[in-house]
């Protein structure tokens, strides 16, 4: 059956939706949706066709928007995004994951919420903020945010989350308890001798390898990493890349050894693509060696960055790879990164990109 | 603490809030003892509106102003009969 490829884009000024067919050559673009609120993450559930968008505005606080008709109509809920009285309130919803009939939401200040009724009401997963390291969590440039939620595909009790700046945490008991999973990742901004703490790493993004739930890839403030044991021990895979700094990571949808990063020039050098030349870097051997993918990307005077949730893959046989810049340009590749085209431009700052492939 | 009794007041809601609750009225009459009670009354009529105006501290949201007699009110601010309460969105954004 023919497919519709839906590209879901979260921006500083609302949600946008791009659509193509399996050829992925011609794209239509519509939006902004969600009342042009700042939207940090948009995901789609291919099983139902439902779209969820997480964000928050300064006036009315955190919300999750939902559309069951590919963006034609939307509902919104902020029900239950409550911390205990006296604590700093939830400011914004930052990340989403739908799995095993539940919708998980990461928020700022960092915490995890879950909805069992498809995004109508949300309940705080209190155990995460009860972790003994909680008092040491500090905001990064984007705030104290829970930005990555990685559910186990088969075990509904197992889940990884990542917080900037606190690190990676894992639960194996459905959120009753969380333990830190940061061994081997560097907190390079700390003094010598203190750079490998149990928590406090500035993790920027984690993703799961296709078909290997024990393998995760991580972009950190200082370094790129892989683990093959659910995060018990991370190893550096940054050798061969132009810098240790970047935000997004994307795992190939079918090959556990293939992963994509977009290294930037550095944390204090402007956070641009290096030398004003844009490239996505791909490894086909789990991070042992790297290739720069540049065809179709600007190779002079490019001074943009790509934010932590703004790169994605689709799940077609020849995978599509997509990323959006903080200058509002959306790029896509229909051949696994070998060649790139502009899908949209002049958009607001792009916070996130995700895909949903459904039957036509 | 002395228990306050409800007073009827006029409430004026901002455009940005009405976009989220299209069935709500721009101007309506509500009976409440204080601003917290007024938000409860709005939430009862239009579920979810309360969370848009009051956070979990609890306090009026940082970028919402609730004005009574020219002063910015807090949740405990009493409501006098016949007054007009303006709910305003701060001039924030970017």
C-alpha cells in the first residue's frame, strides 16, 4: 500500500506539518498550529494517526496539544502538570514519547509526567525528582529540562530519560525507582578529577538503536557516546568527528550500527556548524568511523545550529533523514543522508523534527 | 482567619484565553470571595481554565495580571461586590 510521509515540526511559533509520498521529492507545508505557541516537540502515533505537540507559553503554562485529523483540528490539555505546593511550577512541556498505551511527557523544570488517557490528564512520576541527586540538578542554556524519553519497545516497565544538566536515568519498574546511567560520560566543564561523576553530566540527546534496546547513542555537551548495555557503561565514539559538541542524534530505523550526529564548532564558539560549512556525520559501524554528508547542504557562510530534538529519520526501506535549523530551514534526505534538499525555509526557530509514516 | 463571603463581580477575560476556550464569554458575572475563588468559579464553568491562570505554587501565573481597582491582585485579594476584575496577559513574547 502507498504511504504518506508526515514530517512534524515544532518551532518557537507553533507546529508545522510537511507531507510527501514515498518518493519524498515534493513536499507540502502547512501551519502554524497550536495557536503559534512555543512548541518544543511534536510526535505522531502511526497506529492511530494522532499527533501530539508539547509546549508552553509564558501566559498559560505547560500544555500538550493533540490532533486526530493531521492538524485540521486540535485540542489542548494542561491538566495535572503540578508539582508540590511551594516548588517552582512546571513552566513548559518539552518532550514526548508514546508507548505501551501511555503518553510520557518531560517538562521544565525537569520532571516526568504520564498520561493513561491519551493526553487528557497527566500524573507526576514523583520518583524521578525524588532521586538523591535532585538538589544538584542545574539548568543548561535551554533551562533545566527533561528532553529525551526513550521507552523500551517490548518492556512497558523500562524507560530511559535524559536531563540537562543532570544526566541519564533509567527505570526498570515502571517508574517506581530511577537509577543514574552515566558511567563513562564526561562532565568536561568540571574541574580535573571531578569529570566523571555519577550524575551532573550535560547530556544533550539520547536515542535507541534499531532492534537493539540495550544500545543507546548519546550526544553530550562534551562528547558523543554509545552503550551496549542499557547505559551501564558508555564509551566515547567522538574520534573522527570535527568536535565533541552538538545537540541532536538520530538512529537509523533498521540498522543498529548506523547513527547520525551534527557536530557544531563548540560550546563557546557560537554553536554553529564548523567553518560555516554544514554537514551531517554518519557512522555505519556504531561510531568506529565517520563520514561527512554534505551534498546539497550549504558549504560557505552557514552560521546555524541544530537543536537537540531537531533531527529525525523515517522508517521507509531507504531511510529518510531530516533536520531543522535554528534559522528556520528544514532539510531532508531520501537516501540515508547521501544527498540533501531544502523542504522548507523561512520558518521560525525549529525546535524539533519527527516523522510519522501512515497508509495513504 | 475570617471566612469571607462571596460577592458578585464582573470579570473581563483576555483574547488569548478566549482562543483556548472559544465557548467562554469575554465579559461575565461571577460570585467569589477572593481571586482564588474567582479562578475556581471560572474553572468550574470551563474546565482547564484554572490551570491557565494559576500555577501549582499556588499563585497567579507569573505572566498573568489580575487587576482589581487598578492594583495587581494575588489569590488572596478579596473581591468587593460590584467591582470589575480584569484578567490580562502580560506584554511578553519575542
